C-alpha cells in the first residue's frame, strides 16, 4: 500500500475540496430559503402554509400567521447562510463543532416546528406504489428536511485529514442496541397493520374493522406494513457483514464493497421523516385530541417513532465510524 506523504497530501486536499462543495450546496439551500421567504412575505409567491388543526395532525408552523412563519423561515435561512459563508471564507477546514451545532439545531427546528407525519405518509405510500398530491405545505416540509440532510452532509464532510476506508471492524454494543431498537419499533407498527389486514380487530372495534375493510384502508395498511418490515430488515445491514460487502451470490455485484452513501442517504432522510412524524404524534397525544387509552393501537406504535429516528441516527453514526478512519492532515511541502 502506498502511503507516501505526497499521496496523503493529495488525498487530504481532495477531502478539503469535497468539504467545500458540501458547504457550497448547503449555502445554496440556505440562500434559497431566504429568497423564498422574501417571495412569501412580499406576496410574489403564495405562502405554503396550511390551516392549523390539532386534530388533523397539522404542523406547528401552521399555527403562526403566514407572515410570521415566513419571517421565521427567512431568519433561519439568514443564520445558516451566514455560517456557511463564514466557513467557506476560511482557508482552513471548517470547524466540525460549529457545523454540527447548526445541523442539529436546523434538524430540531424542522422536525418539531415545520414537518409533521405527511412526509412519512408520502414515503410509505410511494414505496407501496400509491401516491398522494404534492401540496405547498408538503413541498415545504420536503425542502426543509432536504436542507437538514445537506447540512448534516456538510458537517460530516468537514473533518480535515485523509478519510481511509476500513473493513472488518466489529460493531459496538451501542450499535447493536441502536439497530435492535430500529428494527423492533417498525415491526411493532407492522404487526398491528398486518393484524387488521388479516381481519383481526387488534385494539379497534369490530365496526371500525368492517369500515376499513369496506373502504380498502387495511389494504393500504398492508402495503405500509410490508414497507416497514422491509425497512426493518434492511436496517440490520448497519451491523451485519452484508452491510459492508455484498454477498458473493448477488448477481454481477457480489463481493463488492457497499458504498457508505448507499446507507447514509436513505437512513438520514428516512430518519428525519420518522422523527418529524413521531414528534407530531406525541404532540397530538399530549393535547388529548386522541386519548391513548382509546387509540393505543392506532397511534401507540407511532409514539415510538422519535426513538426509532434517534436509534437510526446512532446506528448510522456507528456504521460510518466502523467503516472509515480519519488520519491527521498532512501539510504539503510544496515539493
């Protein structure tokens, strides 16, 4: 293996360029949010906010006057734009801690205030080959969660030094626990929906079961349960050997390394959607609009979704840490 200083310096330089590209993309998104906010405030474009109704699972931002909500999003865009511009203006690598704080704060704001369970429904229905209309509020939520993903990528790309792929490291106990939670929780959700599809009134009345059968609701639920089951099984790859290198029996691709992005991108975006949906269900349950004692099977599994999203984040972080290591940066000697 060639470990010459020149190769190390070049590789570190490549990492620095990729970090700056990730920051530039995050900056573009932030500036776009500022521009969109200005368009909403001036009335050039209709603001993408819905009418707030706690019983209808509305996003918290919809409870604000449209002008206040647009201004709030504009402030978020200005703050993140300033941080990204500052980081890009530096010659040295951007501080990981600062970018991580921005990414975490943006994620908290987006999942708690802006997004709700509509994103989760969109993904679930799409994966079961059913599609729902893309309304303004839904597009706003998609855009905000996409921005969170871009800022998370910028923070992960920030470390200076050479990123070296690793293989064969054993998963930690923390990784196994996180993956176990990320597998069990969707299976609980799926089990309830499978029961309804099979005609078992688990936690619901016979009348409600009959209504769902007549409307085809449980057929949709069967598709969502199947998606949740597949997602749970794929999550095992974060601690299994086949999550690092494809099995030999896989046609054409057998034996090849699994790109980290192949796991990181869907897990990150899916985790954000899961977290925002779960936070909304907890908020609705706390208002008493849907008493848990009467709706334990319909919203009970969803109350575990925030834990599911956090478990996915921990499992992914451990997966990335196991598959790469970062060498200290090597300064070029100019020779």
